[in-house]
C-alpha cells in the first residue's frame, strides 16, 4: 500500500510524504492514478480549498481519501476587504454570486421581510401594492419571493424583475418564465375543505434586499453592477472584520466521482458549496420532495369527489454537492456534510455496492442523502438533522428507482418535511430508524414516507420494520405514510407517537398488498375500522396512555436509531 499526504500548507513540487506534503488534492489524485487498490491519500488537518470540482473517474479507482485530524474540503471563498457604513460591513466581491454566507462557521441568514408591505394583490405579471416601501428594497433583480404552502407540501422561490412606483403605489414585476410557470402549475381544488387555488398567492417571505438589513447576522448580495457585486453583512455583537472569518460558498459541486470503483472517503468534512439555479429567471418551482418544475407539460390529477391538483408532467431533482455517478464499491464513512447549498450527497447512474455509515449531515439547504437508480446501497448509523434550510420539501434520506437498499439505524430529526422517503423501488428495507421533529415546515408527509409499487411480491417488496416515529409536527401528516399506490409493503413492529395521524389506509391510487402487523401507535390509523381490500391489519395495538405506550414499545425504542458504537456522533 502506498500513501500520499496533502496539506493546505504543502507544495505540489514536494513528493507527498508526511514531512513534505502536497498542496492540492488534484496533484495527489494524479500521482495516485493507476497505482491500484490500496493507495491512501491522507488529508492533513486544515481547510483544503478547491478552485474547481474535484473529479474522479474510472482511472482513479482503488484509492482511499482519509482525513488525518480535522480536514475540510471547502468550495468557499474567504471574503476580505471589509469596510463599515452605518453599522453594516460592505465588501466588493467582483463577480461572486452566492446564496449563502457563513461567519466563523455559523450560518448567516439572508436579509428578509415577511411579505409585501401594504394591501397587495397579484396580477398576471406580478403584484401591486398601495405601499411605497418596495421602492426602497434595493436592486430589484436581487430580491426573491418565497411562497410557502402553495400546496401544503410545496415551497417555491421566484425572482423579481422590476419595481416601479410613485408616491401612492408600487408595481412589482416578477421574473419570467418562472412567474408564468407558477400561474400554470399551482392550481387545485379540494371541495370538502373549501380549498381552491389558482396560481401563486402573496409571498410568505421576501429575501435578499439591502433594504432588509435590520437584524444582526443577516446579509444581502447587491449585484446591480456587473462584475462589481457588493456583499452587505450586519454583524452580530462582538464580531470584528479583522478577526472574523466570513466564507461565501462558490462551487456548486465539491466532489464528482464518475465510474470509479473501490473508492472511499473517510473522516472528511465537506463544506461551503452552493446551488445558483433558484437565482435564475426560471426560479425554483418546487413540487414535492427534491423535485422541481423546469417547463414542459402540466398534468391534472384527480382524487376523491371533485378534488384535483395540477402537477408537473416531468420534474428535475435538486442536485447534490457531492456526487457519485455509476460508481461501484463506494464507502463514505465518518464524514461530516455541512454548510452546503443543495442536497448533500447523491448516488445515481447505476452505482452499486454503496456504504454510507457513521456520517453527520447538518446545516444543509437541501436534503441529506439521495439514492437514485442504484443497487445494493446500505445507509446506516448516520445522523441527519437541521437540513432543508432553503428547500423545505427536502427529506433527510430518500431512495427511488433503486434495488436492494437498506436504510437502518439512522437518526433523522428536526427536518422541514419527511424524514425518510422511498419512492418506486424493489427490495427496500427501512429498519430500526429513529425519526422525530419531522414536518416542521410543510405538511402532507411522514416520518417515514413510501409511495408507489415496491416489487412484485412480498419477497422483493419493501419492509418498514422496528422504526420509532414520533413528533411529526405540522398538521395534516401521517407518521407512517404509505401513499400513491404503494404495493407489496410490510409495515411491522414500529412505534408511532404524537402525530396528527399515525398512518393511513386510504390513498389514491389505492394501496395494494400492504400489511400492517404488530405496530404500536397512540391513535388509530385513518381508515382502520373499514380497511380497503388491498390492506391487511394484523395484531396492531393502539395505546393512548403514554406510560403504557412506553412500556410496550421499550424494546423497539432500545433498538432504534444509532447503535451504541455511533452514539458519539450526537455530540459532534
């Protein structure tokens, strides 16, 4: 086995020993190329800043990248050259374009207000209000509207194109094509709930105007002068521009592994990446989970008596900042994913033999882990929390169009929508996970959510067993949610507590060959007294007394979540 060493203070002309380490990962990759299975690249402590995506291909197979000490792979840029004006720090940053900022490692929020001031109404091209306040927002093209709850499970982001007005009123013109797409996409009717919507309503949050910088720890990026953007930051008490490190994420992809085999990343922190698509005129037309609309056909889906909703005919998924495409025998262990602007980690393109174990995901704008179109993945003993910070539909762990996937002993908590999601697949096993404080922002989801066919028999269908699902927060949720034609699913020996609804047996399209067996919950599932033909109920127990519930589920709770060897992650 050969070893190479890389240090932020190294030199690429050196041989890459522990005493004379290299300076860059790319040089280490090139030296390791072709050396065969067993080569180790050691990342010494410090921040390894990337100027471009670190790429591995089939030629880079067989190499392990291992942290020695606290090693960070960063796609960020340190901001310097601050000056102060009226209590706000300003720095000219050239053509920098970013959606996030971190100050001494802590997330700074984009400066924002709650909604459009005054009496505002929507028009075909934007909004009009009797307030003149929007005329002081700053550069209109920097401002972004957030529309939370367009559907209960949806949160969109739309840019502003222009703000014009006089002393009596203001006209806000929204960026196209996003606004026109939103009018076409977001339409629904639910007669029994007296709900009918046609296009987007008023924003629930307005972000990134320099006129919004009233709260400490907030920032805005002024892009009114091309190539001479100005970053504005209102500091928190005690922060000093001479001692405080301010980092803006620049890269959209930190690491891309395509076609490589026998690759491992061990103990590394991945940080400081962004995703700029929502800042474009196309905006972020979110529909569900990680999916968003990018134009094309729109379909009308009917459910129930007179109820319908319009949905994308096709959708794209939020990308990831660390990507494995068509890779095989891959391990990601004991790593940390933080300060990231998209989904943290994705496997796709028929990746095989995946192991994701013992990692921490937090401070991520999108989801934690996404597995799509892959085989033989194991995701175990990871802690995912405080993700979905900008894209609230994002789940902690999601798997779709994959085969032979095991999601076991993970803890997923404090997330804006679903904890663990399984779409159409085959032989998916969701075992002994702990989810709590899910659905903190959006509704219509679950701590564990599963939809669509999962195989063609119970032998290769999905198994949801031994999970603890508690505190599913937003109203209109189902803690254990089998949805949208779920088929060949066994849901057994789970403990469900403190949800709006523990589970539902009624879905459209109907559930087929779904078995609920041996579960313990503190309220009857929706439809339990008249289960549909495709659902079987066996030996489930409803215990409304909290003490009785805890006694009955003590063994399930003791075995769910992180195993003892990984409990130390909760202190990181």
